[in-house]
């Protein structure tokens, strides 16, 4: 199917890239069909609304940036989405003008059922995670001697 996007113009999207979010995504409740569009280089992809070309969310694999990230999905979500082991977790990224200040939303991961092509954003209750964790926590800052070119 052909999809219009604000980022990339018209794209061809396969059925395997399309997910149904029965409840939408908070802030975009009227959007239930999205395509996952991978970025060629790096761990990022876009969640593109199939209903409006200008609605596209940058997302990433949270385990690339936070290897110890973990949470328990509520049983009601597991049942509703008919989840087995064939699932994928992604988190929404907010890129700031100063890229070093970009954030990742670890409080509300996106859960994808790869078997039945459904998705849902799950808000983790009683969690220490926040909606705006620094994205680049593992990026090494140069030491004073590296800054001086030594």
C-alpha cells in the first residue's frame, strides 16, 4: 500500500509494517492504524499514522540506550493483545534542537504483537521510570585533556 508521509513523501508499505492500535495512542486516540518505518542507519524508526501524513512519532529500541530497562506488563494487557513471546518493545523519542538534550519515554513503552499486528502504548504505574529520560546517557563526555587535543 502507498502511504503519504510528511518526512519521506510517498512510501510503499507492506502489510507486515502495519499495526492496529485499537485504543489509539494517548494524544492520538482517533488514529488506530500505523506503519513502522525503519530508518536505514541506527536503532530508530518512525511510527507513521496511516490516517494523517503529518503524524509520525520517532521511536527506538529502549534496550540499546538502557540495557537494564525492565518492567512487567499488566496481565490485562497481555490478555487483550494476546501476547506470547513474539513481541517487540519500542519507546518514543523526543529530539531537541540541542540533540544532546533529547529524551526517551521509558514510562510509556509501545508494545507490538508481531503475530497479530496489534500495538498499544502501555503506561507503567508504580514505576520509577519517567517520560523524559536523557537519551544519550551512555555517550562518553570528553575529558579535559581530550578537549585540549592531547
